[in-house]
C-alpha cells in the first residue's frame, strides 16, 4: 500500500527543475514485497562489500533534518549519502522556520525545489512527512517518527539476512516496549513466510492497535506467526533471535512514576539463553545496561548489536539508492 499524498500542481517555475521520479519511505507499508526484499538484499550486499562502489546520488543534494537526538541514524544517512556521491545540507532542531510557525506544507514545497532527498526525524506522526512527500519531487525518508522507525526495521532485516542467510522461518522473541522500533519490526517480519514473531510487552506498553492488527493480518496472509503477550510466563524456547530496545524510547517520557516496576520482568538476561542457546541478541541502541539488558548479554558472545548498528549505514545506502534509482539487484554495480 502506498500512502503518498495527492500530487500538488506545480507552478511553471517549479516545473523548470528537472526531477527524476522519486520514491518515499515513510512507513514499511509504503513498500510492496518486492521492494522490501530488494532493499534487504541490497543492504546486505553493501554490508558484505559485494555492491561495488556505486555513485547513484552523484549531483544530488540530500537534506538531513533531525528534530530529535540521534547517533546512528543521522550518521548512517549522512555517511551513506556522501559515499553514494551526494552532497549534504544538515539541519538541527533549531534551524528551520517550522519553529516560528511556518507550515509543514510550505516547508515541503520550498525544500522540494532545492533538495533531491530529505531524511527526517521528527517527534510527530507521519502526517507531517506525508505533507512533505505530497510534492512528489523530493524523496522523503522517515528516520524515525513517533509511531514508526522503518529504516531501523530495514537495518534489522539486513542484519538477519547477513547472519542467517534468510529471513523466512526465523523465530524472533521481542521483549520490551511496543514502540516505534517494535512497530516497524512487526510490519516487516510478518511479511515473511514461516517467521514466528512473539512480542512480550509490559502491560499498558504494547503495540498500538493499528500496528498489531496489521501485523496479524499480514502474518495470516504470508504464513508467518505473530503473537503479543504482556507477561513473561511460558516464554518460547529455541529462538533464533532475542531483541530488545531501551525502555525510554527517544523523545518520549512515561507519565506513570512506577513504570520501572512494570518493565523490570522484561529485562533481557542470560537466563533466556538456557532455553535458546543458539539465539543471537539484537538491540537497536542506544542501550542502558542494567535496564532493558544486562551488560553480560549486550557485551557477551551472543550479541550482534554493534554489527546491527554498523549495518544502519549499509541499509541507509540501499534506501537512498532505491529512492533515487528504484530497486537495484543486490549484486549490480551502478556507475
Ligand atoms: N537506533 C537508532 O535509531 O539510533 P539513533 O537514535 O542513535 O539514531
């Protein structure tokens, strides 16, 4: 399903600008199955060093706008853009006239005449990014919004593809908040046949209903299995992956002063490996050792969290290339 907004009529002056067709990534739902598979395969090729050194963004200007803090995603898209031949303009939280009341529609209209790609992290819902994408002249990439973190899910699947050589059939146990990382992961993994995704989220902190329902629908269609529970009883054994995220999701606070007590049983500890000795541990980072995961697990032999972090750049390169050039076969060397 493509959720692009309506294309606005351009002025004659705007139409003198030569823009190639663009693709937006605002939700995993924007990708059909073929695009999702292509992005994962291409990200894995960049990660493996088999994608060559293409420069599909040569001559492009990429805007990087982060209204919230970021270490990995901002660096991944900045470094990835430069490596693909683009030039960068970077905006921090205090830089745009959005702060002084300019509308998001006007912001997108102006930027789309000057930028080829806008990579944005906002505190809002996707409507703001959809309004920027409505121009259909500048590609818009969601680098995390309040509800979804689609480029994190692509990184995660790229990491799984590199580690296991497949996504199909993997058994994934997710512990922690049903946040934007969990939402995107659920939308992505339930597209793959044979995947079992079990979420154990603290009561009151589960996936938003729309994401839960969509993941369940997709699983029924694809042959995946999807469950969410709010306790730690009968945790499934023989998992391939145990995944968590930090308890204080970027840009959010928890009104309940006792939230730590609710989250405490969902901490990832070595005890989980008694039942799943072959599982790898994944974490989108940043981590808070002693909260969502013990240091023993995060820094232990099962952890691939820092490989996963590095794959953010490789996956970002696949996304940037796809936005400007469309799907590229994993091993193809573009000029
Ligand atoms: N995982 C993630 O999005 O990290 P940053 O917040 O550092 O970008």
